C-alpha cells in the first residue's frame, strides 16, 4: 500500500514538474513572441482602401478608381447567405472558439496524416491577424505570432467586428485584367455583375471558394476545380444547417454563372468626361484620396445627351472626312497559309468607336468584297474561335467614288460598319484626319451635361475641349460687340464696312484686314455686322472703343486671362479653349451673370458626408419648422453681374439673327429656335459654332453644331458652314425661352 502511495506521489510530483516546466517554457515563448507583436488596437481605427466611384446625373455608374477594388460593407448589411458560405468554407466554429480552433487543428492533423492532402487550420480571426498585421511568410514564428494576435483580437473585438473586417479585406482574385478584388461586395460586382445582396447560394459558395487561392479556382482556366470546390462548400452549408438539402442539391446543378462586369454602360461615350473628373479630384484631394478614399462623386453628365453629342460629332466628322476622299487601308496582311482570324486579331483596333469593327478583306469577287471581322475575345481574355464574315457592297463604298475592287484589295485591313447585320452587309469606313470638341452646358448653373474631346479616347487622350488652345476666330466677336453695346452703342448703331489700314509703327508693314469674301459693303448696323461676321466693321468698332476695354471684357467672360490689346485680337487671333468659349456664351445667354463651369455636382466621403458641392447658393426660409404665412423659401443667386442684362438680351437677339439671316442659316433646317456665332480662322484651320437653344419643358436638349478643318481648295467654304446634326427622336415639341449653351469646334 505504501508502495502504491509512493508511486502516485512520484507521478504527481513528476507531472507537477513537467507542468511547471511546460508552463515556464510556454511563458518564455509567450514573453519572447509578445515583445514585438503588432498592436492589434490599430484595427479599431482601420479604414481600408476603398475605391472611388463616379456616377452620372441619372445615377448610372461612369467610372471607378482604385488600387484595390473594394466596397466596404458593414456586417449588419452583409447577406446571411454570404456569411453562411464563408463560415462553412473557412471556419464553421467561428462563433464558438476564442481565436484558435482546437477541433479544427485536430481535424487538419488527421486529414493530413490520412490522405496526405494539406489542410489548413487557421481560423478567420487568425486570417485577420495575418492579413492586417503580419506578413504572408510561411514560418513557425509567424504562425505563433498569428495565434497570439488572434487571442488578443478575440479579447478586444466582437465576433461580428472580426467577421466584418475579414469579409471586406479578403483578396478574391482578378476576373477582369488589372482589377484586383478585395472584399465580397466588389467581387460580387465583378464576377457576377450584380450586388452582393442579389447573390444566389451557388454564387455565394463560389466566392467563398476563392480565399484558398483565386487562381486555383479560376472560372475559365480551372472550371472543373472551381465547380468541385463550390459544390463542396454548398454541401458544407447544408451540413451546417444554413440551407436545406434540397436547396443544396438544386444549387449544385447550376453552372458557375460567372458574368464579368467588363465595362459600364456609358463608359465608352464619356471617356473624356470621366478623365477630366479624375484629374479634378486628383488635383483637389490628391492621388491617395482618389484611389483609396472611397469617394462618391455625382457628376453633371447627362448620359442621353452625351450619347447624342458623341454620335452627332462622329457622324459630322465622318461625313466631312469622306468628302475628302478614300485614303486606303489601315494595314495590310499576308493571308497566305494563315488563319485570317489570327492575322486580323494581331492588328490594333480602336474599341471605343462602336459599331465600327476592324476587318480584313478576303477577296473581291462578284462586285463585293468578302471580309472577315476581327474575332472577339472571351471574358477570360482568350481569342474566340468563332469566325464572323460579311461583305462590303457597292453601296458600302459609294462615298469613295470607286468600285469595290478598286477601293479595297485582298489583305487590306479596314474599318467597317454594318448596313444590315441580318444580311451581313457592311459599309467601308476610315478614321477622320480631323478632330474637334463638343461641350454642352447649362448656362444658369455651369453644369456640363455633355463633353466630347476627340474622335477616339483610345487613339488620343488629349482633350480638345479643355486642353487644346485654339484661335476662336469670329466666334469671339460677340464679346467685342458686348463691350460696345455696354458702352454707348446700340444694335442699330451704324459702322462703316469699308477698307481700313492700321499702321504698325516705324519699319513695320501696315495691317489691312479684309472680310471673308474680300468685299466691303458700306455703312451697316451692328446687328448686320454680327449676323454676317464683318471683319472690317469689327476692327473699326474695336478701334473706336479701344482694345484695353475689349481685353477687360474678355477677362470678365473668362475667354482670355491677359489678352494682348492689339486690334487683330478683336478678330479672335488669341488662343483659348472650347470650355472657356462655352462658359462665355453661357453668361450671354443667362442675362450676364458669372458662372463657374463644373463637371461635378457633389462629392461625399466614405462616411456619406458631403465634402464638396458646386451649388452653394443659400436658401432663405428653408430652415423654417412650419409655415406661418411667411414668404416661400427661395434660393438666393449671389453670382456677380458681369454684363448689363439689357446688353445680354440684345446680344442674344442679334445672335438669333446669325441663324435666321447670317452665316449659320443652314441651321434653320432644324426648325428650332437657335442663337449663336460661327468662327473661322485663316485657311479654315479652326472652325467653330458656339450657340444655344431654349430649354424644352419636358426634355432638356442642346442643339450641337460642328465645324471642321479644311486644307484644300473648296474645303474652306464647306468648313465654314456649321454641320446640321440629326435631331434625336423624342425631342420636345414645345420650348421655353430659357437657353442652353453649346459649342462644337473642329481642328487639326
């Protein structure tokens, strides 16, 4: 008996010693690894990089800017089916353990021993510790630190907060090249083109498969592995009681259903606009705020008006360019022994000029040219194996003045546009050598509703609406005449339309300006001088009122910052931008009040607080708690009056005459009230029309005009006439007298 007692005493003592040694060793390692652990308190103030999103005036998405594509979603807003999928896939005991899951560790050890298949045992809390506070190195030191930090995190934060951090931080791969996805909200948009709240069981399960390695379960390159892992997670969801067995069986029958969100509906039409918005945000708040600050930007763009503007712009450029003749193929390829699809696929093509497509001419038999269209690419980036063909008909080359066989040859790579998609007939196209810009603005607020900065953003990012410094020519004359009307002249004042010579000083050649047609017509009223764009009258008027006064008015209207006060400048010889000219005309149209052009209505930070608003007018009476017979609330316009309202009214009336009787009579065919002014520089290198129309009561429209570059005999006359655009269907039939400003300019 004594022996037995001594034996148990020995075991107890030995156990106590071992326990103390183990405790000492554990304490030592805890002390050692706790010395340089990252501070988990940083998670309390964690603000992950969130992408900035730009929306049009109608709420549609225009652009996103981010280094890491992430939309932060609080755990309360996270769909239960998504939470269930990730818990089943990553940590089914998440709400039971204290940061380390002993059951999971044992299960992983047994699985690794039995099947040789490596299985991790990291909990979601450990993954948060690794993703936020540690590196991704695979060492025992890092694993120990990860476990220690996980224990600390569990003691400091709620389970919901930890899960919220995880679901918004986890990397979920790249489905569209260049767009790295972080968090389930952004991944749902890019993988399935839908909100995270719209995800089905099978879609949520697929996203939950990705944390183990997005490339291992890529929907296109590893489809079978992706399906197997997704179905495994669906089974776990049923096993854990999140869904029924029947729901799981049905979900497993579904395809992956990946539908990448490649582009936004209005993106191609608005590239120049969104790039200008991006620049402005970057200049205002910096690159970090732009790409990581989670800003919500409401832009002024009207997508319908933008689409109309761009179509009118491209159609006008193409018609003008076609009038100058066919210049030949874009490229030539040797089709001998080659797959023509691969040959044309190698050719660079502009992707933002749809419905144009690049094609290669296969043969020219029977009066038509058989063509092969450039193959499209699959969502994963691979080239489609489908080969589309069609035919360029005689109608399709009619504008060239040649027969089909004379216009194109086998191996020619050309742009085409469908005439009848059902019949597979196409029209030959060519990229215009000329370009220009459009800006459509609300003259009362400065809000830019449409902006086109060139033929193709992919071809040239240079924005001709805001960056190109060009001579406005005669479109500057309304500023000269406004200065005169504001200083004693009237629309009926008479000025001589007669030759004039301006001495330039000793040893300098005298300057003798002339009218466009080289003729002079004697005395005319100011109204006539603007309507018919008389250079001689303008120079005489400028000489009389003085160029310093005109320079001052050009500063008031924002056309020039510091106009050289010499007489040739009265004819628009200085350089400015389309945006500045539209802003100046807007101030004529709105009664002479200063406006600031803007592409942005409002900017909110990631918390929803408004940090910028363009319209900063004060509302008198808006804060009244109840109505007690007081005046109705009203917005107080405190903008500066830069021109006498009577002068502005007179100028609008005179510019209506430009369309009715003057240099823009072609626009009468539109059948809508218009006012504006044409402008052409020497040799018609730049040609403008800046003008405005009333705002319709039901739908707000802006009639956009085009003028284009001309460089050969006969072209100048054609360039000087403003292009008559196609009116969009559904335009308003009744109009008010409130105008909207617009400008179109063509140049080299």
